[in-house]
């Protein structure tokens, strides 16, 4: 049947070599009967021409196009010469590529009709018109953009394959529609997502105004859910300049992928912006070009708050940014950065930063490992202000140092308490037996020991922070004399130390040792302020002002500026160089004075010295009874009783042993907790125990717990200079503070033991 039909059929392989031709094709092309085919599309003997008479090269024949573009080439008109003849045959050719399993063209089937008679019968004008129409259709059909032609009433005149593939064939079955972007299943929106009215379509605008409407971006949403972005151009059609509008030609390109990439980029930038704003610092990107020039290609918001420069200035001049850092720190960081490419490390350093002439602040600078790019070396970084953290770290370090010093002081206080525990009872015993002329000296020694005991308690409270003792009535004049006596013994002999004191007592309610600390702090600060003074002079004046007692400490030192005085009293603020002050002295003095319902003020002038004034409420005049040793107790009131002493300090044991033996008590000693427990096991006739709280190997509270587990009613007295955890000692009979007095020990025993009849 293929051989008998009046349509030429030719099969050509991938090289365009003919491998089959039916009878009609052989006759029409003059290929002979059944002889082998020896020609291809590139054979120059065809002498092919297009419909308009222009030559058609071999690679523009339908078969090479179908091979090259893997598509059907429809209805191409060619004029070719028959083999062995000068006569030209006109063919209407369609080439169909056949694809293999791998997607490649294996052969092309060509069909053609003989249109020689029709071509020759056409008039020259009609022939030219048809050729023009063919060319027109061929052009628009091979365009990648969709093409749609509307008439003056908006009716569809023609469209190409790309338009059909893009918008769907159903749309073009309608004879009339106002716009190509709005086929029946589509909803149209503008570039910002707002619904698009029909009158706003580019084709409608061009038809209405007669002016081009180009570059309009539309979003089409199909009722099935998928989206399409198109860019539309609509141009009016006129057959002559200024002529009647006969229609509109519209072209539209599918830019969905392009738009998706743009939207993804916008989303990525928005996320990046949000992330950089959320980061507690400034994110940046720095490029070091191959020439060595440094530039910032991105700087996040907040840079001006840290370095005092806007982001635009930093990106314009990288060196302006680096000049804001302390030169010493910058040199260190540049040295570290120079090593980074070698070891692959990440730079993480703290630097001082600040505007020219301004105070230095602290910033943390972190750089990623470098990355090579076509333009040079790229690093990403983070700049974070850490001034507050740096100051806090310094305060914590200082706090640790203070704590270490406090722990050292507590250890010294513990040992000093043991020494006083031997001194005080012995002084009391010596006073009892001493002749009258010596008792005054012994009383002074006893009062000195009591003062030392108070200082030890104050040292202990620096670390332990136990509950404050009750307020007492303090004579301000006596306190000034005591402090100035200490200053005269310890200050430089060049310093003149004077005082103005009233003739009658000035009494306040306070804790004597803490008020003494306040005055001593002010005197020490005055001494330090006068180190460079030619004539250093310290003067302390005490006076009544209404219902208040006012104590003024004046010096001839360097004085203070207004700025210094504004910050004075803030914790950790100090004008001294590192190692010579913590900035806690005045702050602590303020806290103490306010606790006593007083106030601390100061005045100063640079080069003329300073004056600090403490004002506190006075109390009604009352007689201050000087401290004196307690009267001697009757001897041997507890004869026959047996007491166990457990203390690791031999001197304390000896002092307490002599005291107990004077009361008529038989004493047993143990140097630690295990030895004391062993003695209790071997002796069942012990009437009471004295146990030191702080001992190596086994603490006193553990000894107490083990005693109570076996001897529930045995009186146990804990000896300690300070009790940090009172709950651990709730089962003790009593707690006797070190340094203890004879009366404290005697009274505790008398309360717990009944003396023999």
C-alpha cells in the first residue's frame, strides 16, 4: 500500500543517507526503479530553493533540522531538481524524527506531496503572499515565546505552539477573549500579588489606548494549584503610521524559574538579615584582594554602636575601622591572623576599641578560617562588645582574690583565736593571784586581748558573713583617739596627725569595731592621697551638730575631680593603679554608716585636698563603763567531776586544763576526735566533754554526732571562734566562744553539772 499511494515517503538514517524511498518518491525525484539509493540531504545536485526562490542549504533541509532539533518539521516548501533533469519539482515536506531508547534520533521519515502544479498556477502576487504567510507562520512557530494576535474586537486571530503549550489549548478554542494572560482556568495577579482586573491586562490596555504596554510581570494561578509567572509585551497593529487600529500582537515569556530564583534570593537575604539582626553583635564579611588590599564587603547593623563608624564608612575604608582598635591589641591580632592560614585555626581575641580620644571599651573579634575566592581570600567574622562581661570577669577575679585573702584571714583568725584562748584565761588567773600594783597592767593586757578578739571576729565575718552583733553605745572621742594612736605608729613620720575633740563624750549607737573600720579607711585613703604632698597633714575633728555627731577627716592631698567624686562610692571604682586598691573601701564605709542611720559625704578640690564627713544620730549621755576583767570566782566548786578535753592545739588544752583543775575537776585530754571517742569508750565515768569545732581528721560536729549516738545525755560543749552552721551543733549542750574566759567555762559547767553536796 505504501508503494501505491500518491505521497512520497523517504526514510533517512542519522547521516541523512536515504535508506528507503517508496515508488512515488522514486518517480517524483527521478531516483530510478529499485536501484540502491546513493544520495542524502546534503547532495548539491538537489539545488534546493525555498518558496521565495532563495537557495536552501543542505543543513536547512527538513531532515537535518529534525535530526538536529529532534522535532517534527512540518509543511516546509522546497523546490528541488530531479535526478538527471533540469526540471524543478516543488514539494511540501514534513520530516518526522524517530527516537531510540536512549533519546537519540535513529532515523527520519519524510513525507512530501507534489505541489508543482499549484505553485506554477499561482500568480506572482498570490505566490508571494502565500510565501510570506508561510514564512510568518514558520517564524512565530519556532519562537520560544508565546505569540498571540488579537483582532480589533479582542478576538483571537492566531497563536503559536509556545502559546498553546504555555496556556493550554482550551483557551484558544474560544473565539473571543480580552487578554491572553487570563484563560478560563487561570486567575491573574500583578507582580505584588494583587488580583488583576480585566481592563488592566496588557492587551486590553494596548487595545484601549493604542499605545504599547511592555514588560508587565503577571502571576497566573491555575485552578489545579500550580503557578506561572509571565512577562508580557503588547503592541498595537496598524497597517500605516497613524492608521486605524486593527488589532494587538502580544508576546509572553515564561519567567517562572527566573522569578522563583529571585524570590528565593529575596527570602535568603531576608533570613540572613533577620539572623544578623538577632546575633548579639555585628556580622561581617572581609575580602583580602590578591594585591593585599582589605575591604569589607558586608557589615551588619550595629557597627556604629561599637566602633563609632557607620557601616557605609567601614565598607568604604577598612583602615578607618582598624584604627578604632588599640594599637597594641591590633598588633597582636594581626600576628595571630598571619598564622591562621597555616594552622587553619579560628581567630578569637579580645581587643580594646574606642573613638579617638574616647574611653576604651572591650570587644570580642572572631574570624572564620579563610576561604579562597576568585577575587582573593574571604573570611567571615563577628564583632561583639564585651565591656560589661570583661568588667564582670575582672570583678569576679578580684572577688576570687578577695575570697582567697578572706580564707587566709579566716585561717589566721582561727589560729589567733587558739592563741587568745591560752592568753585570756591565763591573764584572768594571773590577775587573781597578782599583787595589787600589777593588776592595772594585767587589766590593760586583758583589754588588749579583748580588742584582739573583736578584730579576729571581724576578720572571720569578712568570709563567713554571720549575723551582725547587736549595736552598742560607742564614745566617738575614745574611738578617734584609738585610731589616731594606730595611725601615728604606722604612718610616715612626715605626716602631721592632729585632732579636735569635745571635752564631753559624744555617744552614738553602732558596732565599735565597724565604726573603727570606717574611720581607719578614711585615714588610710587620706594617707595615700598625700604621698606626693610637700607638707602632708591629717586632721580629724569630732563635734556635735544639733542631734548629730559629725566626724570630719581632712587631708592636704591631691584632691579629686568632679568626675571622680561622682563615681566615688561605687563598688570597685578606684583611682589607684592595679594592686593598690579594690575600690571597696569607701563603698563598704558607706554601707556601714547607712546601717547606723548615718551618712557619709565628701568635698574636694584638685591640688588642695579632700574632706570626708560622717554624721550619725547621737544618743542620750550615759556612763560608759570601761571593760575590765571579771571578778575572780570561788575556787574548786566542781570537785570530783571528770571532764574530757578534745582539741588539736596543745596550748589551748593546757590553758583549759589549768582552768578546770582550779575548779576541782579531773581532766582527760585527747588531741583529736578519734582519740577522744576512744577515751570515752574506755572510761565510763566522764561527766562532760569540751570539743573543739575545727580539727583535722574529724571535725567537732562529727565527734558530737558520734557521742550523741551512744551517750545521749552526756554534756558536750563546743569550742569555736565562729560557728558557720549552727544547725549541725543543735545537739550540743552549749557553744563557748573562743577566746573563752574563766567565767564562761565555769558558768557553762555549773549550769550543766550539779556540784557535790
